[in-house]
């Protein structure tokens, strides 16, 4: 007991205070309280999310881990209760006649005028129990540690759910954008074909040369390769989405870009203190911290004496006809053990130091998860704001280049511009459209990433 007094718990530093707001402007509304099914306004996407949450193999494997931890909780709870079991046995003993037991038995009556036989049968059956009394609360703390680890694993499952939802949404919207890229490219190929037809007519009228025709034919071949590349990417993205939802084949139904309402998605980050209750990784770190705290208390209580009680009650006789005689054949026993560690004190102290270090590590991990979450959201909010400005600039650039494309074609038809001016205007307008679409995709993905960063909707 004197040795236990020298064991000191780790000195935990004070946690840094969570800021009251993120760097970017936001209100107190936190969109993470909404489930993905209530946030994303697209029936095809919701159907894919539901399929992924039901059939994703990584998530199914994670559920088996939770089932194992549930079994650990049941085991920890059962350790608080006495173990009771039934027993039945038979034995046959013969003592040497030239021994004290053997010589004494052949002259000793055993019942009904009989002498103890040389070969003595022993029939017995009944109940036996063993119970470690949780005097110091050690077993209770072991149960608390197991429960906290189970809750931490559940938060890990919530993080996995959020990651799966993010992957589904990312691949789905990426497919919509790829479809739109394909549409834009096909539109430009059509415009080039129309211009190529005009050029061929002008060549027949000796108003242009074969060089201009070859330039546009080469451009169309380049566009054709770009189109094949987009189709290949679409094929891979569809397979990736099937993999996430746990299917080998099947049509990936999706909205078109123009008709999708996903681009209108708005996410509110709320205030930083809400992260403590909404972020699964922070809740997981908190449960891990509670588990290590319970482990430390268990390690301390291992130095205290343990008290256990063992007992049995049943029937015992040397002949079966006497086995149920009461009270003559009733046999019982009750034993109490008080055991305190002496020799292995060094191992117990090492275990205590290990538990102390684990608690300190979990404490820093909890603080780190809060800091990482705060930094992550600030970065995403800034990216969303920056991308919004880039979208405004790129939209103006795209509109001007589209106008330039129309003007160049009109000037070309009026013989006031050559084919190179039309060619450059066509390429610049296409690049601007593709860049604008890419920025729209990035803006949406930043919002999805923000939704994940503020909690993902799993309470």
C-alpha cells in the first residue's frame, strides 16, 4: 500500500481554448446536422449513397469489428458477476493395505453396517461457483475501458461512412461534369465541321487553300482523341462508383449538368465549438481518452489485494443408492482468498507507467484532432471563397471568348478575317469553357469536403 502512494498520475496540460469563430465569415448554423439523404437534392445520388452504405465491403468488414467489440463488452460485464457451473464426477480409489489409510479403512464402518471397501467409489454432482469481489472497482473500470473503445470504434465507423459518402458524391458529380465536358467537346466538333464545310466550298471557289482545310481537319482529329479520352475516364469513373456501392455491373443513372441542382449546394460551417459534438474523429479521440483513463485506474488498482470467493454444493456418496440421501449425502464447501502482489511489483509499475504514457498520448491526440479540424475547415472555407472569385473571373473570360468566336466566324464569312483567327478563337473558347466547368466541379467538391470536415451528418 505504501508503494501505491508513490505512483503519480500524469500531469495533463491545459487544453488550448477553441476559438469562437473560423477565419472566414460564417454563421452559427451547422449543416452537418443534416444527413446526406437530406442534404443532396438528387434522387439518383441518394439512391447510390443508400446502396453504398448498405453494400460497401469496407463498411461491412468494419461492422464485424464492432460485433467483436460488443462481445468484449459482454465479457467485461460478465466478469463482474459470479461464475456458476454444474459438475458431475466419478472416481475409484484403492489405498494400499499396508498404509495408514488402507489399514484404517478396512475396519471403519461407512453406513448400513458396511465396512469401507478396498476399492472405494465416489459419485458426486452439484453446482460450483467462483467470484472475484470487485472491492476496488478494478473490474468496473475494465468494463468502462472496453465500452469506451467500442464507442470509439463506432465513431471510426461514422468516419468511414462519411468517407464513403464523400467518394460516392465525388464520383457522381465527376461523372456529371465528364458528361458535360463530352457535350461541350461534341459541340465544338460540330462547329468545326460546319466551318470545314465552308472552307471546302471556298477552296472550290479558289478563295482559300488546302492548308486551312488541313488545319481544321487536324484539329478535329485532336478533338476526337480528347473525346475518346473523356469516354475512357467516364468508363473508369462508373466502375469506381460500382466498386464503392459493392456492385459488379449495372447502369449508373445520373442527372445532366444543366438539370442538376447539386451545383446550388450551400454548406454552413457553424462555429468551432460545434466540432466537439459533430466531428466523428474528435468524438473518437474523446472516447479513446476515456478508455486510457480507465486503463490507468485499472493499472493502479492492480497493486491492491484481490478478494475471491469459491464455493460448491451438491451430493456425494460411494454408492448411487445413497446419492440422493438428504442431508447425509449433501456436500458443500466455501473458500475465500485474499491475494496481494509482492514479487511482481516491478511488472505492475511498468504497466502503470505504460498506462500513464498512453493516457498522455490520448490527451495530446484529442487536442491534435481539434486543432486539425479547425485548420482543415479554415483552409476549405478560404478555398471556397477563392474559387468563387475565380469562377466570376473565368465566367467573364468565357463569355468574352464565346463572343469572340462568334465574331471571328462572322468576320470570316465576310472575308474580313482569315481562318487562323477563327481557329484561335475556337480553341480559346473551348479551353475557357472547360476551365470554367473544372472550376465549378472544384467549387462543388470543396463544399462536399467542407460538409465532411464539419462532421458529415452522423450524430
